[in-house]
């Protein structure tokens, strides 16, 4: 979710459509409901998250690197 959010909001492109994003978001919300929201990493990013947006998610250097790699791998233009 973090990487795809970066691709969409920071790079202005996407490698998944809105329907797939919402599928992933719903899946994550169900996991949060079932197992709780504290996992020890990125807890603040996903606290009370409802999947409506990802614009606030982490922008750490690894996210930038992974996002650029995925877009390139997917065949997108940078």
C-alpha cells in the first residue's frame, strides 16, 4: 500500500487500477480488524486507516527506490 501510494501520489502514475487498490485496502482493513492494528512497523501510517486514500503514507527512501523500480519493471516511463 505504501509503495503503490507513492507511485500514485508522488510519481503521478499507477501500475494498479483503483479497483485493485480498493481490493488491497479492503483486505488490509479486514486483517487489521481480525488481528489488531499494532504490528510494530508503520503503525502510525495505518492507525484508523480506512483505505480511502494513501496520500499520507510513508515517504522513506526505500519507498522511493522500490516505487521507481516497480514502475520501471512494469514498463512505465519515468
